C-alpha cells in the first residue's frame, strides 16, 4: 500500500505554517512551479527514474494556511492532487504546526487503496532542529522525520512504521540558491535491499 505524502510538501507546509504571532493578520497567496529530475518520496523514487513536474498554490493568514499541490511524477498512480489546511505559529526559536492532508489520484484504479489517502501532520522545531510525524488516518502507518539545517545544507533522517516495513532513509539536501537544490537520499533497513539511492535536482520558480 502506497502511503501518503511527499517530503517536499511537508517542507513547504511547515515553512508556510511557521509564523510569529502578530496582532494584525495579513492574507497572502503564494504559488510556484517545480521541475525535478525524479519524484523522491521518503526514500523511494516514485517516478521510477522519470522527471516530475509540480506546482502549488498556498493561501495564508496569521497562523492559518491552506493550499493545493499537483504533480505528474507518480508512475504507479498517475497525476496527484494534494489538498491541505493547517495552523502553525512560533514563540522565539520554537515553532509548531498541525495540518490535515488528503491525496487524490483521479486516474488510479478505484479499487486501489492508494486512490485517495488522508493524513495528519504534526511538527515541532527549535532553531535548526525539526521533528515531524505523518500519521495516516485510515491505517496504522506513520512516517517520522528528524531534520537539521546547517547553512545551505539540510540533513534529514526518516523512518517508516507500518508494522511490516521498517525502511529508513537519510537525505542530504544542498540549496544552491532560492531556486535550485540537490538532494541525495539513501535508503537502509532490513526491507531496503532492493532500493537504490536517489539523486534529485530540482528547479523552482515562484509566480
């Protein structure tokens, strides 16, 4: 069973939801488009070597946020539409967020459990350290990440937990600038023998 959400979406949501508390809230709308050399999802290449095109639009006001993310990259389930909403804030260097995500694959087999997935995402952070839990609503699956930012580099350890798959992954991302980034993801664990490391180059442009 293919379980929900992409690391890229999580990163976008957490950064969008982490606002300092202010007495006056100003609504904002942001959008971007991205081309990536692969569709990296929690240590897996879901595009099986093919490039992926994606775009997002995010509305935010105060600590509230909602939006949509669309991608062409899933080789098994086709075009993907992700809708999300949540709330987040920060106090000093401490930040937090809570979000709801639903993932829809219109061209997927309707009998496939992956045709529509739902998940709660909880995140807390302090300075350069962040902890995020992705909790699937309809099953016992979860995915937990621990991240650390060092200048232009981001390090992330991720662990799947569904009672059978104990695969883990370690990602290193280098952000060359605000538009271009590179990620090298290494899977490991007893169920990762057939998985190969994935290198991804991504170029994003804001609208």
